C-alpha cells in the first residue's frame, strides 16, 4: 500500500489517498489509535470521491473509526469492460422507454460484485497491517449487494449497515440467508427506483438474529442526516 497524498481536516481526521497495485482508495483515520475499521463502499459505478460517501466517511472517522473506501473494478475512473458499457447503454435505453430493467441489472451488477470482492479483501489485508488500525471491522455502504457477499465470505466483518437503495442480484438475495452478523438496514419508503416490497423481503431473508430496519419517508437521496448518527451508535455497540 502506497500513500500518495494526505491532508489534516478541521476535526483532526487525517485523510489519505492510497494505491494498492491497480486499486485506488482513500483512508480516513481519527486522532486516536488503534481504531476499529469501517469499510465504506459506494454504489456500483460511482467514484470514491462521491460527495455523500465522503461526508459519511469524514463524520464516521470523527467518531473514532478508521474508514476506507476504494474504486473497485469498473467503478469511478477504472476501466469498464465492453460488456459493462453495453449493459449500461441498454439500461439507459430501457429506463427512457419505461421498460423492465431487472435482467439488465443482473447482467452487469452480478459480475461487478464478483470482481469487487477479492479487491476489497486485498485492501482489508493491507489496512489491518497498519498500526493505526486495530479492528474489529464493520461494513457501511450503499452497495448492499457487495456488502452481502462480503459478509458471507469474509469472517473478519463483525457488523454491517446496508442501504436498500440499489439493485441486489438474485444470487445475493439468496446469500442473504447466510448473513448472520448484526445488521442495520435503511429504507427510503418512496425510493422511486427500488420497489419497497423487494427491500422488505430482503430484510426478512437476512439470517441475523439481530437486525434492525429504519424506514423514512422520501426518495432515494432523502435519507435523514440523523441516520448517520444512529449508524455510528450501531457501530459503537458492535465494534467498540
């Protein structure tokens, strides 16, 4: 892991950009060390510099956590395959024509998840070798499909916060039954692009004995700010 830049923020959080082979990432660390680690994944395709993710990361780091995100394969500025580009073009066309889009989502989100998981695990290995990070590890992010897969294959993740705001492939909906860690699941009740019943069915499928659903009125980007504070209290219970 090679750090390429750093800046000290007003709240004392250190923000550093890094590269790990071909993987670009950002790490935020608080003044106290060692700190528990939170992996914060963004929705598929978006960059790690997405403003809402950065705001959540900085807030969480100021609460005493090391927070890391990466641009996984096919995300941000990293190259996308010709098949991915075609699927995205098909998706835009179908949405403009108000046609069904589930099969198009399946065709490219599933492979994105499969490609992203080993890169996140490689990143996790490198992060846990740093003296300023002391585990345990949590997952918090809008990319629920990736979080489900990581929770199934990565025993180092002790708790997760998911957002019911993105398409979850059928494979991950089935895998949800294998997820047993504590969960906090956020749902925007009026999310125009994500059927409410599908999100409720996913919550019901999780195998966790401790799982909490927070539902708020509003569309996809209308999650109330207080949910970030509640999310940190959830992390406090399970990572500190």
